[in-house]
């Protein structure tokens, strides 16, 4: 009796596994989005916030789309960027679908930073 139940359970799990694989490799999009931001000091009292969003369709048909924009900040403070909302439509469905990007960490705009050392001099003992 236990063997019969175990075999039935195993068959059910195999069917569920293959059904999920078939669904995952179907023609439906699977959206993964990555949002990132960086700061660039322009001049005294001004800083550029560069934001880019990479959208990957990990579904069967695949694809990549990127969008970027820049903001110029003139006031000191924290820049908080919410996750991007990606709205798309699956051709076989009437309803719009939504996906969200990764969030970005807060950026301290126009913060006092020590100067970067582009070259670190190393004393070579001879």
C-alpha cells in the first residue's frame, strides 16, 4: 500500500514538473529588470545622476531593451529611486502586465567626499 502511494505521488510530481517546464518555456515573456544609478561631479555645486534600466525578456523569444536618462542635481541631499515599473502586454491576453526592477541604493548627492587618488604611488625598494 505504501509503495502504491509513493509511486502515485512520484508520478504526480513528475507530471507537475513537466507541466511547469512546458509553461516556463512557452511563448510567454518573463521580464527581469535591473535599475542602476551613478553620480558624477560636474562642477562646484552641481552633480549628474545617471540612471539606466535594463529590461531582459527571459521568456522563450528573449530580448533586451535599455533605457537611460540623466538628472542634474544642484541641491545637496539624498536621492531615493523607487523600482521602475515596466508595463507590457502579452499578445494572447487583453490585460496589461507589470514587472518591477531592482531598487537602487540611496545616493548622497553633493556630499563632501575626499578627493580620489587616481594613482597610488608605490615606493619600490631597490
